């Protein structure tokens, strides 16, 4: 059991992204020829043959709309894969943190209640993947100013998932 809850993109946000993404572009679904790309709707890898879409997503902007934060220039948007049609979300029996692979590099970015970046660290995922993430999140939330943490892939900068103070498992948006 992980110490913190990885949050998927929520159903209402997914519904919007399946029409127009956060960059204002229409959603263009396609059939995945190969598997593996990380799905942010259900926090698992794409399987070959699934209908998916690559859309632009602004996670901090979505969080700010809920909390009245003012992220300003930290309001990034970037590419994420989602199912092209509604899905079940993360499996109830999912274990560990999503998109975790020993040796992979992740940026663990910390944000305050206004949405400003107030720190971060590079995490090389250790062999014990779960405890590596647990330690990074414990370190982040040891700072009382940290309201949420974003995990991103170093290679492409893609948003992977969010963890909020208190670990509530409610989906984003």
C-alpha cells in the first residue's frame, strides 16, 4: 500500500479534454499501434489496439480553478495520453505508483497554495519503487508550505500524476 494517493485526471476534465484540450485544439483520437504510453485517466499503460488521444493538459490550471490559487507563469500545459472514450479509471486493485520503473528519472515538483513552484528534486526510481516515491513525497510534505506535488517524466517533461497534501484519492477535475 502506497503512503500517498496518485490522482488520475477526473471524469469531468476528461470529458472536456475529449472535445477540446487545454491548448484549445480539438481532440484527435487514434488507435495505438503499440502499448506502453502512460494513460493519465486510468494510470496504466496503453495496450496496443486501444483508442487513445494525445492532448494538451494544464494540471496546475485545473487545480487553481478549484482552489483559487494564482499560479501565474507556473501554469504549464503539456502532452498527456488519455482514452478517447470514457474509461473505468484506475483499477481498484492497482498497487504501487503508476508509471514506476526502477532506474527511470522523475522530477518531483513541489507547489505552494498559490501554485508557485517552491522546490523539487530529481528522483531516480530505486529497485524498491514504492519506498522511493514514499520517501520523496514524505520529504516534500515535511515542508508545511507544500500543498501538492507533481510527478513528471524527465525525458519529455510530461505530467504523470499529482499527489496532494493529505493524500485524498479524489481524481483531478
